């Protein structure tokens, strides 16, 4: 039972950390962020396992973590307020070619990232050609181009 409690505490802690870190943390992982995630996984693995390195404990921990994920999914479906706390809502970060600097600073997105998404998704090369740039809840940037007349 100790392993289940440890797994739950570690899961809740990491959920809180990544929620505070923001949606851009997991969207497009850089080399630095990948190394950070690997180090975190090794660190928390030790916290969950303690001295029990048995296969049974590994299975129990895996089952616990998957069960928590399923339970959270169920809770998010039934309680929209919980969903809004766990998953941020989409955020308009650029409108009619004009960046919302305050929003962009808050979510740590710059104009280069918006232009990168615009080129990649729509073949757009300037902010003026963008009607909306939206930071989705998964950290991806959606580009809505202005209509060409």
C-alpha cells in the first residue's frame, strides 16, 4: 500500500508542477526540456519505488499511475471546472496581425514561434496575414489566416 500512496503523491506533485509550468512546456520539447524530463522521471522513480525493486511493485506502480490517469479523465468529463483547472483553455495570442504581448509573455510565446507555426501550417510569412493565432490547451499554436480578397 505504501507504493500506491507514493505513486499517487508523485503523480499529484508532477501534475501540479507541469500545470504551473504552463502548456508550452510539453508542446514541442527542446533538447533541454527532454533532458529535464528524463532527469525528473529518474528522480521520481526512486521516490515511488523506495527499496522495493520487484516486478510486482513495478506492476503495482504502473497500474496505479494508469488508474489515476483514467480517474482524472473521468472526473474532467463530469466536472468542467476541474477540467478547466487541469487543462488550460485556448488563448488568443495574436488578433488581426497584432500580438497580445501581455498574453504572450504570460505563456512564454514570442513572435518567432507564431511565425514558425504560420509558415509551417499555412505558408504565411508575416504577422499581418494572420487573423488569429491561438495557443491551444495542448501547447500547439493554431493559425487562422486572413481571407484574401
